[in-house]
C-alpha cells in the first residue's frame, strides 16, 4: 500500500529529481526569483528552506551540509554571508510562491518562486539626459565645428532588381 508516500516524483527517477531540485534552489539563491511550474516549486521549497536554515546556524557542520547539496564554494559563501543574515529574525517561510497563470502548451500552472527577503543588487547608475531648453557651451562648440565641413556626396548603390529592370523593360513601340 502507498500510505504516507506524499513526495512528488516530478515524473523523473531519483537522481534526476534531486538534480532538478538542487538546480532550482541554486538558481533561486543566485537570482532571487525563478519562474517555474507549481509542482516543481512546491517540491523545491523544502530543499531551499533547509539550506537557509543551515546558513543561519553558521557553523562548520552546516557549511559542509550546504556544500554537499550546492557543490559550489562561492555559492556557499554567498548563502552564509549575504542571504542567511537577511532571515536572522525569521523562523521560517523563506520563499514565496506567486501564481502567474497557465502555460500555453500543456496548461501547467506557472508560478514565480522568490525569496521573501531580497538582498540589494548593485546596479550601474543611468546617465542623465540634459533638458533640451538648456544648451551647454561645450555642446555648442562641438556642433559648430562639423557644420563648417562640406557635406559628403551620397553614392547611390544599384539595387539587385535595378539592373534586371533594364533587361526586361517593355518597349512602348513593340506591339
């Protein structure tokens, strides 16, 4: 009998299923948000919860456990130094699953799985555009220099059909 066999097998054999869940939790730690199906998100949630709980403990044993799952020293360092401190006051519920709709091909329920606390992402500042009503002295100097140069002649390139039209042109006199 199949009593208390609640695990979702994701239509995969064991090693493939474990690899899928670990890969999803790795991507969630790196990108903080992942689009996936509802079933995969529910299956990956316990793996991620354990990883963040180990990160909160912050001892050698928990680092080794996290490395045995993640298999990446940089990611373990990221987990223990940046991600786990965000959840220091939280007792659980480190990720949320937000419904997104249904997939077009097979109708599978799609969700966005994201961390509840997000770390600050370093972004490059955007260059500000100046108002068009206020010209700078530097811009007026650079604009006047190219205006003194004579305009270059444009060479018209013969298009592909341009040469063929001459050959197949109908004569007006021939009828």
